[in-house]
């Protein structure tokens, strides 16, 4: 198969260790850096790229020297793809990924219903793609290599952290021995087993579920559609649940629920996994690419910000993999944090702006944990009462719409809506459209070399931006903000932008640098925009 070499190269490439001049500094003469990001997974890489594109110098440390093995996260949302578009890697992700929007739910051998996560036209990006995490990481590393502002150091492991009033001193272990350096801010993206979390004395709180799930990535040629299939009590795996998803390179992700008391060592042996997969597929024509076992964990840190040490991604919160809320919520952490840290480093906003990162993203983590916990309780009932409820719901779903809506096979990731002090409450009547704290919807437009609103946002520089639905008058807007003017340079030929924003002539939306709504106005004035801008920047 022609794509096989790329797959092998990305999952096996070793980048190697290179000594840095910082290691030759002696005594108290330590190198100083504005931002050090720890962990070169999708979240850390994306955050470093975002900061670098905003003009910040970043040191990115990782204790390994290669892209992670195994598929791990595979399901990336429309919102994540739009973020990656801003980072210059979206096209590559979508071109390689498997695009999908339809899911089907089965009970036993019968289909209960199907859903479409993006039923409407007029969006640049699909609802989801499936893409092995090692591809995502490889494309992000390639982008990092294009940005001289990022210093990516492999086999650099943080072993100690000293917090000071004006920053952080890190001790870093390398093949040449340890060295120390200063950082104004340290961003911990070092995963669920975060050593930095331990160094600041923080813990996870939440719930660990006892049910075990087997993940098998298998290579096979199959004519199954590119849809998400989820089974309750399938005939090939009685009394449990199962999931089937397609990935690139003829790889298929299979998740099988196991008994809580199953022996994890025995269950991972290929000779024990193979009969399970054969029963599911009805044939033997497949090869194993990756086998793993996991338990659900729904936990988070109490605080995401510890002085000048900030936590993001799995280092800050964990959810079950059903619903694709792990990597996608981590990427939302990155886009939320990058613009705020950039403004603080430029002294355009006070350090208190970081408080909003914790407030917004911890609330998002709570929402994801709630949804993930509900999914887990439905898929793996822990009591007779929960089991009876699930049986009743599955029975109702065969004949009623409300029964179908109650089924929870892992409700999929959607962008958070922030209840934030950075948002300005509506003063006008709106019947629809994104409220303050919501992410900007995409829509087709034409003109000025762009075809979608998300492209227009990138073109103006992903800064505070006024999205205007022009009425012929020229709005007196504050200096220094971006302008997207529909009706003056951009055309809304299909009318979808106007409809999705519930826009009337003269209306305007103030967009934050992460593409979230800071405020909206039916009749904007300079003073109202300036007040909303000041609030959104915590000034």
C-alpha cells in the first residue's frame, strides 16, 4: 500500500538528543526564557506553535525522542481542525484523516438509530476526522521545525521545579547530565502522569471506574462505511459493549468492554484478543497494529494555574475516551491559554487574565467529566438500578424518539460555552446566533481571497476582531482590532452567515483572539465596543 512508508516513518522516527548552549551556563548564570512548555504531545506542540505565531519565543521540552507509538487519540473535532487551520496544519490533517459525521447505535444485532453530527452544509471543516495521534504529532512537529521561535529539545526531562516570585527555575535531566534554566512561565502539558503536577503538590480528584476496555487497532480491507458504530450487548460480545471506527491506512479501531475482574495481562495477549475480533468481524483476514487496555478515569486538578505554572490537557484533567473529549478538550485549553499568555507577556493585560483560563477551562473540564461519567454509567452500569434503567431505555428506543435521545454511547465533543467574566452580557434582543462565551460558527462567504468566515478570521490575524454585518455606514471602531466586514468586501451570497449569527443590518460581533464571542451588538458604538474589549482583555 502506498501510504505504508509514511505510517512507519512517523511512528518510528527518532529525533535524537542535541546539546544546547543553555547547558554550558555555570553557577547562577542561568539562561532565561519567557515560556517553557513541557510535553510535546498534540497539546504542547499546538500551544507552542500558537505562541510562536504570536511572536513569542518558546522552549519546548520532551523526555522522549520520538513520536508516540500506537494510535491513542484518533478522533478530532471540527473545532480542533479549525484551530489547526490557524496553526497552518489543518489541511494536512484533513487530507490524511478519515472524514465522518454519521454514527449508528445498535442493540444486539439490530440498529436502534443513527445520527449526523453536521447535517447542514456550508462549513469548511467536517464534524470529525479519524487520524492516528502519531500522524497529528508528526505534522505538528513538522510545523514546529518551520518556526525559528520554537526551540524543541528532545530527551530533556524536568526533574525539579522551584517557584519564585518572578518566575520558575527548572532542573532538567539530559543524556549529558542535568542543567538549570529560568522561565517566566511554565506550561505543563506532560500528560496524565504529569511529574510537574506532583512537583507543585497538586493531585487529581474524581472517579476511577473499574470496568476495563480493550483497544485493538487492526489492519484489514473492509467495505464498512466510514461511520461510528456502537453496540450494546452485541451477539459477538454478549452482555458488553463494542465500538468500531475506521482510521487511515486500512486501520480499524475496535473497543471491547471487558469484565472488571478480567486479567489485564492475559487479555492483551494477541492469542486471546484474536478470537474476540474474529467473532466480531466474522473472518480472520486482519493483522494487529496495536493492543492496549484501559480503565475510565474522570478526574481533574482543583486549580489549573499554580502561580506561573499552568496546566493543560491530560496534565490538568482526564475523561474517558468515549466521546472524543480528551485530546479535543486539551486543544481547547491550548487555544484558550495562548492568546492570554501572549497579552500578559506583552504587558497588554494584567497577570489576572490567567484567572480566566482556570475559570473557563476548569468549567469545561467539569462539563466533559459530567458527560463522560454519564456515558460510562450508561455503558457500564455499576448497580442493578442503573442496569435496569439502561435496559428500559434501550427497549424504549426501539419505538420512541425520546428513548433514542436517552441513549448514551459516548456523546461526542462539542465546543464549550463559557460563563465568563470576560464576556459582555447582551443588551439587545437576539433570537438565535452564538451568545457571548460561545465559539464562532463558520459560514461560507466570498471575496478578499477567502471562502469561509474561519478563513477571514485567520487572514486578519486571530486577534480581537469585529465581525460586522454592514448597513452602508462606516462604524467608528477602536484602532488595532481586526475587521471582517460582510457586505463590504465580503459577500454572504447564501445568506448562511446572516442566519447563523441572527444578524440584522449594522449588527456586529466582537471576537476574541481564540475565536470565541466576547460581545454582540445590534447597534454598535465605539464606546460599547471599547468597554467590551477592555472587559475581554481583563483591563
